[in-house]
């Protein structure tokens, strides 16, 4: 095995060893004890502990670490997981694959609410927080959701939002005729786009998801300067895999 191959394997083994060491101490354990027990430099261990705590594989109370709720979720029947717990790993995978901001949103009335989000690591990026809401008509994810509504639901949308669809940028599409034309196109192609309609300089692409009575969408938001055909094609493929994975998970 080459050095380039062995390094990721060593890192993975070290991660598992840390989790196993902590779980083996039900009363919790401090970082120095983990470092001494596993012969890991404290400087390296600190970053690993922070990451495992962020992902909830470990919990921290004061200076002591113990097993976190994510370990319990690994043993939980997938059908009993919350929607956020089911989509969050897929959102993280999308962001990691494309190095662009990814999110999953659901329809609440005629708004899109962000359920899970992961920002790009790039300096120039878009950020949107979990729990944030925006009108359906300004987001690619919102348009994707609209594209999978029934004709009756769509008529209700246009009727109930008449006079309420605001322009957030100079590119926001608000007229019923233009939106209907867009939605028809998005229905046919299976994905939606929005070009600087919510935030100046940011474009997005999304695919719809229907889970029972929940209308949702996975979305990628990108600074328009990077929203080139090659990235759009990669994003389409990645979004399709995320949607497929979520349906398999049901």
C-alpha cells in the first residue's frame, strides 16, 4: 500500500479508535486521557474531537467527552429518523462533492423552509441557514417544488399569492405567465434553475423530492461567476443521486 493510500486509512482507523475509546468509558473521558491512551498528539486530537462533536458522534460536557446521539441514530430504524437526520448526510455529501453550498428545503404554505444546509469551503460562497424561509418563486428549490405540484395546487398557489410575489432582485420573475412557462419547462426536464432571483450574484439549481405529503427539493447555490455548464452538469448528476438515495432510504 502506497503512502497516499495508507494515510486516509490511518486517519479512518484513528477516528474509529477515538470513538471506541470514548464509548468504552461510560462516565466520560477528558482529551488528555484519550491522547495518552491512544498515543495521539493533543494538537491532532483536538481537531478530531471538534469534528466528531460537531457531527454529534461525541458529546461534550465541560472537559469530558462521551458518546453522542449520532451513534444512536446509526442503530435506529431509518423510517424512525427525522427528515433532518435523513437529509443532512446527503446535503453534506453534495457540498463535499461539488464544493458549493448545498441545502434541502420543504414547502410550508407558499414558502420554502431550509431543513438542512452546508456551505461551500470556498472564499466566495453563498450561505443560507437551517430554518430560514424564502418565497418559493425566488429559489431554484422553490421552483422545483412548484414544478411537482398538481395542476389544482398550482392554481391555488397563483390565486393565493396574487400581488404577494415580490422582486428581491432585478432578475426575480414574478409575472404569472412567465412563472407558468418556467414551471412547465422544469416539469419536463426534471430540475429547476434560478439566475440571481433571490440574491444578486448567486444562481442555483435544484431537483424536487416528494416524500408522502412533504414537498421538498435538494438545491445547490453557486456564485454566478462559477455557474458554468460543466458545473451545472455535475450538479444535475449529484442532485439526481441525492434524490435517488433519499427514496431508497424510505
